C-alpha cells in the first residue's frame, strides 16, 4: 500500500506494479498538494521528509523506500536504479 502521508494520514491505496503506475499515482493523488512552481518538494512516504526536486520523488520512493532492484539478464548483477541498469 501507498505510505504517502498527508495531514497525518497515510494514503493506503494499493499501487500495483511498476514505476509508471507508481508515478501516475503520486502525480495524480499526492503532487496536487504541491504548487507547480515549487521545484523542491518533500518526500512524504512514511514521514520521510527528505527534500528533493519534484521529478526525483518517484525514483527516491522506489530506491529508498520500496528497495526495488533491477537485475541484469546477462550477468545477474543487481542494480539499485533503472537508469544504472540501462547504462550497465
């Protein structure tokens, strides 16, 4: 379930699947609270509070809170980010 917190309550919606679905969910339900002119936003996943560029929030949640890994299909090395996997 989504652990994004707003006004002291966790979202709790079940977000199934991948980065794209998570990004859609966060943009639709949670980034509406931040003004579009606001470049720096806090992560509100489980009360995290780390401030970052709004375009990095989804990646931060995936890597830091969901601990997702990408595995190379050739050498089986595990990488923490999809962009690192693409470069590898």
